C-alpha cells in the first residue's frame, strides 16, 4: 500500500497535469461527500425576496429566479451528478469487462454473436438511444443510470475483448492452466487484473462523458426533474435569464460541468501509469 | 596494413534513467578493416547493440555520447548532423536488424521496399530500379526473384524475410554493414543457410561488417576477428583462432566454458559452479513408464477466406496435420530430448501431453492411466495435473506481471494441493525457491524486477513446487544468455539427478539436448523420423533430416564436427 502511494507520488511529480487533475478529482469527490455539511443554504427551499441576486459576499455564486443559493445548489448537484456517472460507469465497466473478457478468451460463436450485437448497439446515435431509453422507462435517477450504462457498455465489451485477445495466448496464461487453473479463474484472476491499467484510462474518460450525458438528458427534460439540484437542469433553467444579463445562473453550473469533465479526462493517462505494476522499479 | 575503414576511439555513451545516469559504453575502441568481418560478442546488457546504434546515429533519445570519435571515410560519425547521416545511412553504411519480421514494412511488397532504399540514394529509371532489385534478390539466392519481389512480408518465411533484409542493406553497395543478431529466432538449418548467403554477399562486395551476436560458436564460424564485450567495455579483441586457443580475459574464458558446444558432458559446463551430484545408475529399462503416448494426432484447419457465395456453407476443411501419429515412452528419471525445426509440431505435441489442448486421436497414458478422454478444462482440476508440469519458453512472458514471485510459485499449490494450510504453503514455496537457487528475499518482488535468469528459476520453481513426476520443458533456455543458460542447464540436471523427475526437453538446439538428454527424438513435419540414444543420433544419424540438422550446428573453431565418424 505504501509502495503504491510512493509510486503514485513519483508518477504525479513527473506529470504536473495529472497531478492537477488528481487534485481536482479529489476535491470534487470531497465536495460530493461532504456537501450536506458544506452548503451555506438549503438548496431546495425558495426565498422569493432575494431572487436573481448577482454574486455577492452572502451568495458567492448569486441566487436563481426562486432566490435559491446557486453555490449550495451546485454542491448538492455535484453529489448527484457524480453518483449517477460513477454508478453508470461502474455498471457498464463490470458487465462490459466480464462479457468482453469471456468473448475474447473463448472466441468462437459466443464472440461472434456478442460482437454483432455490440455492432448494432454502436450503430445507434448513442445520445438518442439514451433519450429513448429514459423516455420509455420513465424520468427517474435509476433510469438515467441504466440508459448511460447501456450506451457505454459496447465500448467496454470491445475494449476488454481486444485486450484479452492479445493476452490469451501469453505464456503466463498457459502456465496458469498447467498449474491447475480452470478457464473461469484464468479469466477472472489472471486476465482481468492485467487489463485493468488499460481500462482505467477508459473508465476515467468515460466518467467525464457520463457526467455530460446525465446533464444533457436533464437539460432536455429527460432526466432528473426540478426542483432537484442538477447541473443540466440548472443550465436549462438559467438559460432563460441570459438575455436579461443574469449570466451567473448559467455560467457557474456550466463551469462546474466543464471542470469536472476536464478533470476526469486529464486523469486517464496518469491513472494507467499508477496502476501498472511494470511502471514501478 | 591498409587504413581502417572504421576507427572507433574512446567511445562512451550514457543513458538517463529514473535511477540517474547509467553508463552504457565505457571507452570502447576498435578498428574495422575494409572487407573484414568483425564479431562483437557479449551477453544482454553488454553494450553491443548500443555500439551499433551509436555508430549509425540511431541512439535512443535518453542516450548521450559523452566522449570519443568514430572515423569513417574521413568524417567523425558522432559529430554529423541527422541530414548528413541520412545521406550515409543506406548508401555508405547500413544495418540488418534483429527481427526480420518487424524490420520490414508489413503493407508494402518486399521488392518495392528494396527499390525504395535504392531510389533514396541513387535514383534511376523504373527499369533499372527493377533490374537492381532483382539482382539484389538473386545475390541472396532467392529462387524466382520476380515472384518474390511482389510478395508481402507475411507471405514469406522468417529466413526469407531476413534474406530480404540483408538484400535491402546491401542494395546500395555499402562499405560498412552492421548486422545486429540477424539470425536470432531462426532455426539452425535456416540460420546456416542465411549466414552462408550473408557471408558470401559480404565477401563479394568487400564490405566491412560488424556482426553482433551472443553466440560464440556462430561468431567463430563466420568472423575473422572477435571483440568480447562485458558491461560496456571491450575486454578482449583478437583474431578468431587466438581467442579460442588462448583466451586472455577471464570473462572470455567463462563465456567459452558456458557455451554448450565447448564441452562433452554437462558436468564440464561452467565448472566453477558447485559440482553436480553424480548421475544415478541408469534406471531399469523395464520400469513402468511415467508417460506413454500412442498414435497421438492433431490437425488444424487452414482458415480460408469466405466470400459471399459460400458464406452460409460450412467452412472449407483443408487440414494441416500438425502432429501425425506420434508414439513416445518416457520412463522415470529419464531425460528425453524432442528436437525439430519451428512448425514441426513439437510445441503442439508437448501441449497435448500436458493436456493444455485436446488431441484428435491417440492415447496418452500418465502412469498407466489414460487421460486423453478428459477434456483439457476438466483435467486442470484433477489430481493427475500435479504429476505433469511444464516450464515455458520465455521466462518473461510466462510470468503473470501482476503476481509476485511468491504468488506465482504458490499458485499451482493453491489449485492442486488445496488442503495445505498457510504455513505449509509458505514452507513449500520456500523449499522450492531454495531448491532452484532463488534467494528468499526475492519472493515479494514482481517479475519486472528480476533478471532473466531469476525469472527462469521462478518458472522452474513453479513447475517443481507440486512435485511432478514429469517435467515438460519447452525451449526453456532459448531466451537466455549463454552463462545463464549454463546455470539453468546445470540446475535441471541437478533436479533430475537428485529427485529423479523425468524430463521431456523440447528444443531446436541440438548442442543443448546432447548435454542434457539420454535419448533424443527427432521430429519432422509432424512425424517422428528418428529416435535413439544421444550417442546414436549424433554419431550414426539414420534420417536425412537429422543429418542436415547436425551439419547446420555452429561449431567452435577447432572443434571436431559432431556426427563425423
């Protein structure tokens, strides 16, 4: 564990961009975890008397049309958006890695069938598919997660399949079989851990993308519903006020969205270096 | 003496790495006369490839020349810019790379690639270019050069690819040629053919050649002079005859004694090591065999592309008979060598014996119990799995990069002896490590932190830890340096003499097999063509293929030809 941390430190020192991204991601996670205690105001309760105030000492990011503190709403939204993105990516990673690994390892008919299904899934415009899924299943948080997971799944299956395929005939896989390991355990205990570093990059990029996706769905009204604080809805609701010069309603949630996505995108490569034991000396 | 073609003086190179600056070459000096073939011999990490790349200006970005000069045609190669070097490279000096397959562009016909090199330095009409390409191919004794010129690298064998590589290097009649282990990975017979063509072409053109290799015997057959390198320094520089009769440096002597072709019995190989236990008396020839194989066969289907017209029809079933009716008996404590060129089916056979893949026909009896009906997937979980273990070819590639040494050795125990407690497991792993000479301090390390020899030991410990009765070794030393190979060969002999574990040694290196095995089986195109005691096979080969195999083995100068009577 200590060795891992020391190695992580070494990677981060050599790569300041990753270090900044890591810092940002950690801040976001802390914000999400401690949002209920950090929020200066209640994010839902309206206070019409102080509606549409520009950023000030009392309200750092201003207030919206119902007088709710935007900073508090942003913090609450971080929690929700990250939770949606993380669970969606988690689901598609676990399913995709397992399905893809078995396809790559076994090959043959299973691989061909799954491969074609994946091709068909990828042929859909993915965002439209997600919209259709949410519209069909209903406007609920778990349905956004399902929709996001489904549209990410094909990428994980393909990725895991390709990565396992190149390692399937490696000497250490044969050695494991000679050592009495069954097929199941070869895939789960030998192959999967070895493709993790490569998949970490995919996961990280995907997290950013999943956040955008969840926000996009909500922006279109096909996701989280008002008054729940969520970056996408906040942008959608605030958009009406831009022409009146009340920029802070849109700017801050938009900025939060952008920074979160940027963080996870930059994190990817560094994560691979940290997770790969061969990079250690 | 004529002026040297290339004169290297006081060359030092260092590399920037994570653990600071590491010197790769230390004050290397040598001369190369025109038309001379100079062998640079050394083990991995000795700096022989760095020397080649530095001279050609192809040094990695982390590397830096810290001192020295290399005079070639009145210019110092180390001080030329990339532009001037580009003019020289390919024309006045060129290189033959180690792996012919990766050195050729896979999506261009080989003839076009040779034409590219010629056109780069000496443009001419298409017709003259074509003629020169065909001429270059003919020089390499490539049959049907017109047809070969339009072939893609994947359509050619490894030996043919390397001939193309050499043709490309010689296409512009260079004065200096560097060949970096050009025959590594080729079969002995192919190696001999490629080296003969190479030497003749170089002689004819009067090209000064630097031939880099780790194989002393090969260097002694083809070179005029040999440079021995050790950790970045030239330790010996002498004509071939002298280096083998009167080696001056202790490292040269050690290298010589580690070369399998230099000795007659395994006990003489690197005799500085701890002496081997005496060979036990030859076992009873009638003892129940550990392994008996009868009529084992395996075919693979050629993959044929499917067009639209036959898309729905069953796949064309042209079959390649990889292993064709093989019989084999191995008795307890016996070492059997299985020899043949790549593609002869020896790897398929060893994997079938191990039940890693299923056979199409035939019987495999392990201590008298037939196991061929058990599917490979199920065999993994049976107690018999323990009796037969395998050591794989490349020690680096056969270790899971995410398992520590302890986990790697302990893994088969967890599967095959699941009832042992933690303490017993630890003791067992430590015993296995000690037996193969692996320091216990290395147990928590990961494979990338080990040297090649240590990794080889881990591979052997992993196979030995469950106390098998038969060890199948698939070219276990082909990826190792000679001195490490010598240590591993001695280790294997020791294990066999002390514990009586039978060994099936799969290899293409007859010199190694001769030292290790009581009995030799020669396989050719899926069939066993010859089988007998080592002495019989070497001195009275019965099959033509065996004879050509024996003739192709590189020999140290002055050594009597193997198989000659």
